[in-house]
């Protein structure tokens, strides 16, 4: 999961200026989610007078500077600390960034304290933080407990009046269609990011090694299979470089594979994924939505993964590897990686070694390209916050104030990055202490205004090829409330967690019997109960479209 999250965010810099409409929700909106539309439409009328007239029309058109006068409805008479919980590892330069943050917030009689839940233990610590910790703001996402914690009432519910009074800048600049994605059963429980981006899936390879063995390019999935087996047979025994230095699972390669079949996920919940085939102009029927692993598509993928595993494409200890496949590629321990345009970050890292040449290939040139949704990264106010209004104000400033937004996304200007007259940033040699989009909050407060200068032309070529193929997931605004079946869903997820990684890595004796056993255990654990509840909710939602 960490790889997936970091790769999504790294690609933001490469696609930020493209396809501004990508990710827009259906025009009609969800009738059960009308509160999301009200937040934007009604609040604009009530707060426009509270903001200065010289603010830019949109983020990126000029400097936005928050002032205490904008927050006349927030009681700032007493100094308060807003406690923020993020996931991920603490950047080396965090203390400096935090000090500058608190210095900037002095006029607001506010400071912040930030706790990081590391990648190694956030899954265990996240729920405990919300039940027993002192937290006002917390990062969340569909892949990071958003639905399960919302069902438990862990998040403060946002409404029109609250947003208009305490988050005037967000109210002005947040994309109206984004609110639907964090609205569950009519209650908006988080503030989504303000950017949606194309998320095509590609593979990156060591082209120098491909050339060594007479492979000039990759045009399709079979070409990748041939490349991986060739490296396993001829290169790995010689240099120890794996075709793919897999770690934990092969979920990213699976996304490349399924892109060949124009699929979308109706539910993306760690390994508990429900999939359907996209048909232009129509929503899928509930009967068309299947558990990913109960499809021939995944079964065929698992067979290919076993073929590669048996050939030696990755280590037999891949399940427990702690070095990500991305880092291994950048460190010349792997010959390929898969995901989105973030792969170019690691290509450039690998190419710092003389003689190394990287290349990236889109293996599905005739297939749709999906979008990252707004809600893939969010910030929520904890239901137990001592001062939700103050927390909302801090989030508003982080999202929209140019200085603080860039500080949390890019670090300290002229130390970790520089920015040119066109608003394009360049990371410095010290960026390793605070890399662009280094912290989870930066993913949730992005606005689409930042673009990296001197982007890799290879990445630009790939993203340009996506323009005519971008499709928004038509089920993106459907949110499954699993509170009535949480125990069953948890039991099924436990089964999937045991089986899916080893199937994705081909580390099984018999693919078909392993999948059959997994599916049986899923149904024995209550899968049908979960699917029935999902279908009931989905059908009700579909009737409103």
C-alpha cells in the first residue's frame, strides 16, 4: 500500500497541469449527497463579503494570503494548539518546517503539533489514535480508514454553515464536484484534495539491459513477460539484478495488467476490491460488479505471476522484503517497476549511474486511462477535537494560503526547492531532507497549481498520449457504508490479506486450487452478506443517477 500511495503523489508534479476536468463527478450529483453541493453553493453567497476583493480568481493565479480578519467567526482570543496526525515517516527537515509553520500562525494565536504514524505501524495505530489520542486534524482516505472510521463516528461532520464560517478560502476555491466524494449517507466527513489527475499505468525498465539482450522496446503485456523472463534467465545469475525486485505484493503490476481490459473499481478497500468492466455511457448493474479475485481476469494474471516467479523474476522472499520495488529499481537492484508517471522519478535516480538508461512503456495504448479521484487523499476533523473551528481554520490555511501550502508540499524555498517566474519548482540538492509531496498532508492539500520545472520529456510524451483516453470512473461518487456488515467485511479481508499477496507474487504451488480455496474461505467468512448489502446500497444509489 505504501508504494501505491507514494507513487500516486509523486506523479502529481508531472500531471498537475493536464486535463483539468479529469475526475469531475456526474453533473446530476448524488441525491443522497446533496449536502456536498450545498456546502459549495450556499456558502459562497454567505462568505464572499468576508474575503478581500483582490484575491485571485483561482489558486495558482496569484498569491493567496490568509489573515485573522478572514476568520471573524473563529474565537482567536485564547492561544490554542491544533494537534495533527499524519501517516508516513518524518522528513529529516520536519522540525524546521514545523517551526516556520508555527511562526506563520502566530497572528492567528495558534500553533500546531504534528504526530507521524510510520508506515510500519499506521494500520495498527490509526484507529487507536482516534479513540484514545489527542487529535484535531487527521489524514484519511478510502485506503486509509475513511469509511470504517466514518461509520464509527470518528470524524466531525461538516455542513454549509460550518464551512462558510471557518473555512472561507476552501469554500471559495474547492472544486464543487469534489465534495460528493467525501459525503457518506448525506454527511460530509472530510475535506478532499483539490486536484484530480490522470492515472494511467505504465512499466519502467532498464533499457540498457533490454538492449543487452536484443529487446528494443515493449509494446504489449507479452513483451513485458518476455523481458522479465529474459532478465531472470540471463541477467540475474550474472549480476543479481531481478527482473522486478518485488516487495510485499505485485499490486502495481496488476493494475497495469487489468488496464488492458478497461476496468474500474466500484470498491477499493485495501485488498477488498470490487471490479467491473467499463461500458461507455452506462453505469454497471450490481450483478456486473464482482470481487476482483473471483474473476477470470485475476486468475489469468495469477498464472502469469506464477510463471514469472518460477522463472526467478523476483526473490522467493518477496513477501517479506522491506525495500520497495521502486527504491530497488532506483538503486539498480531491479530491472523494472510498474505504476504511473512516478516511475520517472526512479528512472532518473537509476540513470545517475553511468551507463544506465531507463525507459517507460504504456502497454495498453488502446485502452482507457482512469483518474485519481479527489477523495484519494483527505483531511478530516476528529469528532473528539477540542476546537473543531480552530482545526478547520488551520486546515483552510494549509490548503489555500500560498506560503503555508507550498511549505508543507515542497519544504523551505531556496533550501529544498526554488521556484521560477512561471511558478514551476525545482528541487535542490537538499530536497532529500524534505522532498516534494513528502508528507501525507501535502497530498490532501494539493490544489493542482504546482508543476515541476524541466519535467522529463519522456513523462510528458506519455501523459500527452493519455489525453484522448481519460475516463472518469462513473461509480466514483458511490460510497459503500459497510457499518452493518463490518465484522463480515473484516473477516473476508483477513482471508484476502493471507492469500492475495502470495497469489500476486506467484508464490503458490497451484494457482487454481489456491484461488478456489481463498474464494471458498471468503464466502465462509460472510462475503455474500457483504455483497448483498453492497448491491442493495448500490441499486438505491443507481436509481438516483
